[in-house]
């Protein structure tokens, strides 16, 4: 349904204007309840439906994927862009990403840190800029993709994003379960996975405001734990480093894995700024987001690499790490010199893993809703239930082969997100001239007013074909990767999709002679 502008002369209530209007900033931190985010025009209809009525009664977020109108984008708090991405990355999952370099690819500490620094500083520019789309357009990431992929073409990234988000949730739950189990022999990996999954479910189920509130505090125990780890064990890291000469394939493969986890955020970042003020400086949004991403990711990645590279030289760490298959055991062993305080920190670190998985589960729902109008009618909170039911059994099975699971899933996710990012970036910077005014958001649900999507689909398919020879997985190694480059699929996908889209998009406009006047005006520098 198209979003209609507010009527002239009608005074808006706080609910109509959004959850941060007027005195909303003075509200106490939410627990599970948040105010309903219903479109005022739909309020009566939605309340007449039993499930929506129950959710509204419990004050659970019920707003779907309809774009948030400019009048309701009122949140001025730029620091939330920092905290939401700082919290999601200063945790055990990012720690485990860094540990992949020494544990899986055999890199030493120095080489791992250099790869992490270069990759993080460059690849995190992509999700940091994509976060600007939320406040400027008021659209979820997958809805925004319709303005390049088209109404029907956007089904492809939406379906892939649903799968990707579930893969990340599985990884988060595995790490959380292992971390909890490292504290007590009475807690198995499976029990830990269930606990972490349920906490993530609770936060995601409640919705947007609860996610943001949680992210403002979830980083604290992780930062304390990482500082304690350095304080009690720093001397072992300084003097015990790997000495083997790294291969080009190992370096590029580790870079690809790191880049995959970094760029993976680009498919959901806009979801967490849709209520922020649309007139905020794009540069300021980008800076806050980039600092949140980079400071947390680099710190956690570097620490993971440092302790994983040193674990073979410290018997207790090596035992806890179980030859690279138990990241929680490594954390427990590293913090064991801190005694009971260390055990408490391990528990807190595990219990804050939902700082990553809750936003992931939230966007699992919004992506699912973008697949079809019928699915969009199902409350977002229902998809949190579906996601939890899927991830628990799969995480329990995958936990026994953590690193092979992690590398395979991370790279597979990275392959398509790199291609997705290339298409979105070219559409925005080239064909819409880096101007958000060239998006007519009222067209979001009208297929004939959106791009055909053929250019995006062809560019995506072409980039997949180009990247396949560059892949290196357990189940397949392409000829280019086998020749010594290692896995460079994500980099090839990002570059090739953008270049192919540059070719196909003008052709799409030329073929579509009946292109709407609105799109012709907004993309007037191309004559279809």
C-alpha cells in the first residue's frame, strides 16, 4: 500500500509522528514492550485482526515493511548509529573471525593483523554508507533494493538474505553455546545454544526500540572482558608469534573471509535508521556508523587473531581451543587466571552475543516480508519464532565442526552480498547521482513505477559466473583459486557486478520504452 502524506491542517499525535516525537526521549528504557509502530491509516484494520490485536495489546512492534514517512522520522540521536554497530561487532563472533587467520589458514600474528587492518578499513566503508539509506528514505534494506532490482527482481536478494541471516544466527548460537559451556561442565554446548537463541529471540521479538536500547549497553561486558584478557595474558601474546611464511592463497582467503563478515551487514544496515531524522547530514551518519563498525571490528578481529596465534604455545589455551574448534573454550581458558571474576565475564560475554543475533533475527523477518505481499501481512514477530525454531537444531548439529562450518557459511554469504553491494552502489552513485531525492518512495509497492530489474538480475548472474572460478571451498575449488590466488570470490563479485550493472542498466532503460514519466524525470540524464 502506498504511503500517503499527512493531510494539511491536521495536527499529528506523537504516535503518528513516531516513537521519538516531543517527550518520547524522556521515556524510561523499555523492557520488552514498545509502543506500536502502526501506520495510522492501518491502525483500525490491523487491530481488528486477532494476532495483531494481541501484539498491540502487549505493545510489541507491529509495523511492517511500509516505508516510514518523513513526518515520523524524528529521532535525532546520531550516537545510536555508533552504538548499534559497535555492540554488534565487539563480541565473540568478531573475535572468532580474527582467530580464523591463525587457526584455519595458518597465518602468524603479524600477518593476520595486517590483513585485518587493511580489509576492515576498506570493506566497512560499504555498510557504513548503506546505513545512510535508512534515515534518508525510511525504507528497510530489502525494500530499498526494489529501486535497482525492481519489484520482482528484489525477491532474489530477499530470499538470499533470509538464508544468510539464518546462517549468521547459527554461527552466533554455536559460539554462544560453546562459551557458556566453557564455564561449567554441567552446561553442554546444546544447552548453551538454546539459551543464547532464546535471549536473541526475546530481543528481536519485541522490535526496533528494544533492539536499539539493548545495543546501547550490550558492549560494556565485552569491552571489560577483552581488557581483562589483555591485562592478565598480554605477555604471552607479545613473545609468542607464528613464524611460518604465509602463502598468497592463505592471505587472500583470510582477507576474503574477513571481508565477507564485514560486507554482510550491508543487506540490513538501513533497517536500524528508519526512524531517524531525514534531514541529518549524510556525512555525519556515515562517520558515526563507520566508527562504530571499524573500532569494534578491528579490535575484536585483532584480539581473536592474537590469542588464536598464541594458543599453541600455552597449554591451557590449546586445550580449551580444541585445535581450533571451540572458541568459547579458548575464551574460558584465557580468562581463567581472573578466577571467579573471569568466569563471570565469560558468562556475560556469552549472554551478550544477542547484540549480534537480535538485529540479525529482526532483519530475517523484514527480509521474509519483502518476498511477497502475502508474507508481508504476517506480523514480523512471527518470523522471529520461525527463525528460532530453525536455528536451534541446525546450530546443535553444526557445533561439532565449528571452523569448517564458519568458513563455508561466511564465504557463501559474502559471495552474494558483495555482488549485491556493487549493484546498489552503482545505481545510487551513477544513475541516481548520489541524490536521495531521486527516489520516489511512494513507488515502493508499484511494480510498473519501479525499474524492471533485468539489469540487476543479469549483472548479479554474470558476477556469479565470473566469481565461480575464483571460489575455494571444501566442496569446490575453482581453477583460478587452485592456481594460487586462494579464495577471492567476494572481491571479484563486488567488482564484476558493478561493472556489469553499468552496462545493463542503460540497456534496460532503452528497452523499456514505456518507462514511467516519474522514473524518466528522476533518471533524466539517460534517454530511454
